[in-house]
C-alpha cells in the first residue's frame, strides 16, 4: 500500500491534469457546500417538516458533492493507460461522505458548543472526506499498480481535517449570520477547498507504476474514463440542484398550505377569506353556521366532530354552484362567496337545496346525527361597498334566528345594528374573561437576521361568533368610543408580558402597540403608559406607539406635541400605514417619529408591477434620507424579499415570509432561531 523509496525494477508513470475539469471539480465541491449550508439553515427554523429531514438532505447534498468532486477530479487526471471502475466499490464510496456530513452537521447544530465538539465535528468531516477519497481510489481497475507515499497520505487527511474544522468553526460561531449571502459564500468556499485540497494532495501521494519493462509508447494521453466524467457531472449537479430546488419548493408549498388552507377539509381558510374581502367586492356572501357542534364532541369525542365537519364539507363541495368560492372560516362555519350579481338568485336556490339535504340525519361512524344549522345571506347594495360579513353576522346574532336549516337573508329593517350592538355590549366581558388575546408578529432585519421587535396584534375569540377579525370589531369599537378602554387593556397586557419575559430571563422585545388617533393626543394615554411601565417595572423604551397619518391629520399640531412628549419619556413612535394618507410628505418631516412603516398595499404587487416597484424604491429612499427606521409590512414570498433586500441596505421585514403572528410562548420558541434582539 505504501512506498518509501523507488525499487530498481519498477517504472513510475507520470500523469497530467486537464485544468478545465479540475476547475469544474472545485465548483462542484463549492456548490455542494453552499447547498448543504442553505438546507442546514432550515434545521434551526420551526416548520412543518422535521428538522431531521433537512439534516438528512443537507448531508446527502454534501456527501454527493464530495463524491462527485472526487470522480470528476479523477476524470481530470490523464495517464497513458485505460481505466475502469469497480461499480459496487464506486457506489459504496459515497456512504462515508454522507454519514460523516450527517454527524458533523448534527454536532455543529447543537447549542452552546464547547471547543471539543467543534474539533470532533472537524475530525469527523475530514475523515469522511478522506475515507470517500481512498475508497474511491480502491475502486480503480487498470493494468498498472499504485501505492501511496506515507507522508503525503497522512498530510492529505490532516489537511482535510484542518480545513473542515475551520469551515465548521465559522459555521457554528456565526450561525446566526448564515442568512448573510456573502458569509455563507465564504464558508462554502472553505468547505469546498477542504474537499478539493484533500483530493489533490491525496493524488500527489499516489505513485502509479509498472514492474519490468515500460509500457509501449502511445500517441496521446487517455482520459480516465470519459463516460465516468459525464455520469459524475450529471449525477453530482443533478442531485445538488435537485435537492436545493426540492427543499425550496417543499418549504414554500407547505408554508402556503398551512397559512392559506384548512387542514381538516383542505378548503381555503379564514386568512384567504379576509384577503378576498379586502381586495374585492363580492356580490353575495352566505355563511353556514353549525350549531351545537360541541355537544357531539363531548358525547362522542372530537374525532366524531371532525367527521361531521368533513361530511358537511363534502356535501357543500358537491352541491354548491360552480360559480361560488367555498371557505372554512371557523370551526363551525363555512362561507360561500359569489362575485357576480346576476347569479344571486341562483345562489339562493342552491342554498335552499343544500339546507334541505342537510336537514336529514347524517350517518357518522354508524351513528345517525341530526345537526342543527342555519344559513345567513347578504347581498351587495348599489350605493357603495357593502359590509357583507357584518350583515351576515347580524343575521346569525339576531334573537329570532333559529337553527332549523333555514336560509335567512339580511334585512336592514330587522337585522341592522344587531351584530354591532352585541359586540359593544360584550367587550367589557371579553376583557375580563380573556376573550381578547394578543399575538406578536416579529420584525426582522433581513440582512443581519436581528430581531428588531414585535408588533402586538389584538384578537377576539368571541364566545358565540368565534374568532372575529380585527378588521370587523375594531372599527365598530372605534365608532362607539370603546377603543380607548381596549387600548388601555392592551397596554397593560403587553407590559405584563414584557415583565414576564424579564422575570424568566428571556430576551425582551420592543413591542409596538397600535394607538387610535383620537386617543393619541389624550393626556389619559400618557398617564396610562406611565402607570403601566411603573406597575410592572419595565423600561419605557420597550414600548413603541404606532399611529396612522389619517388618524391624526385633523389634529396635527397636537399630535406633534404628543410625539415629543412620548419621546421625552422614552417611548418611541412609529408612523403606520405610510403612503395611504393624502398628505404624508407634508407632515412626515414635522412629526418627530423614529420609524416609518410601509403599508402592505405597496408590497402586494412587487416586483411584478414596475409602478409599484418604483414607488416602493422611492418610499424606502425617502425613509432612509430622513434617518428613519423603515419597516415593510406584509412581505409574504421570496420574490418580494429579494426585491426589498436589493433595494435597501438593511430592510426591517414584518410578514408571513418570516413568521405569522404568534402567541407569547410560540414567540419565545421561534426566537431561538435568532440570537440578537435590537432594542
């Protein structure tokens, strides 16, 4: 196996390399490393798929890259002999590389690593690269012999271990910055160099020789199996790019399904329903309300309750008109949306047929269940955009509404204000009995992966109506003067939560709270804020007050003074929904705010729309020129993210691209992926 001096009876053969193929082999190693690191990022993210899946995919990408690089590098080497490869040994040689990559990544992803695990990971990775190389070399079948120079043999292994350790050290030490493209590029390059350096030093260690007479002269040098080159390149690049594309598609598909579709029925969920209401004006809306579902859950278990929902959903899909969209908007509610006015009567006829069918007992798990329900319908009016959802809820809330499978159409003479009045009456009870709750949506500096803060989002899980959209209940409460009390409740709740994070020695986030414009200039707001921060012993700089321009434009002088007072006490102030008002530029320079939030409506069509993209660039540039922090709301996909990152030095992103709104415990778990908090 080893050779320390040249025996007299052998002839040593000298080979040469094809520079272009050598370069290709190094590129393959680099691409494999970059792909593996990209997949490894997902290991530290909360997601639908197990973290072990991404660990396995990253290991396969790295192992296949090492394997492909070796055989491409071998194909770059020329000797005046023909060469074949033992197929089983060739295939087997990939396993040490994959297993070593798995163990190295597994160790590297552990938290609070001491130096020794990092050293162990480097040793495992280096030995895995070396094992793959020398097993691959043993697969060579040719008419000459070969042996290794022991010094170079050992050096090649040590080089692989050393460079692997450096690359993995950078990876583990700077894990939180791996979202930075250039840092990931440098780490990938180092790992690629580890693979390539081991291979080519290992090739220097090998001595090809023949005993006795030299081989007959040949007219040219033969490539070591051109067919193997083609197969290796195709397989290596195919696997690496395939795994990278697959991981990206899986992430995006699962994220889309989880966020936009109901898991039980597969129907579009409430999020899609609310989005539809915000961007279009449907002709009619029908809500089918299932009454007493909890009764069946208590009697037979939640599995039967789920079967009831699935059975009803299948009936709705089968009997609904083709021109209707169907959503599951609550646990016990479905919505049918009609966009075209001429089909309104057809919708009503179809609803009557559906309710007649559902009035019969349903057979669920060999049990006949008579499910009570009602269907509320509201149609658009010619004099403006209708409040369809409020109108259908008013029907469901009315005291005369019975769950007898009737289709009840909204009548303003009967149902007007019933829903609104009910919400106003119930808001005090909601605050006392914790029907109101708060979710937190992170704001992330995309290039540094630093958590800038979170926004507190108010939600209401009504005892009768279920989860009510803030777009529904907040305007009703504002119109009836109840939002001031709710805002006080929200401030107290957020301060209490910040104190709880602090007492558990968890990271404390800057929390943004939306303040109604009519309340922003009230002296009572300042008193409430001072009392809350004092009561819970927290710093005022952990609160940010968000106001909209449209809410303070009529009292701009008072608003300017109020912003100054809040800043003096340590609170920061952000201008929310920038660009939706009529005089943003004229008042922006006068309000001493610290943050400008760009409204989601400017993000939705970026980068597809050239006009929207140009407007977005201009707004970002304006914010930076005024020395303001710029927060961009509603970022949901990678195309939007890439555009914003390329047009802002350090954009602060808020949206489903990074995270949906989370409750306090979910937020703490999610934040483990990020190791810095901006205060």
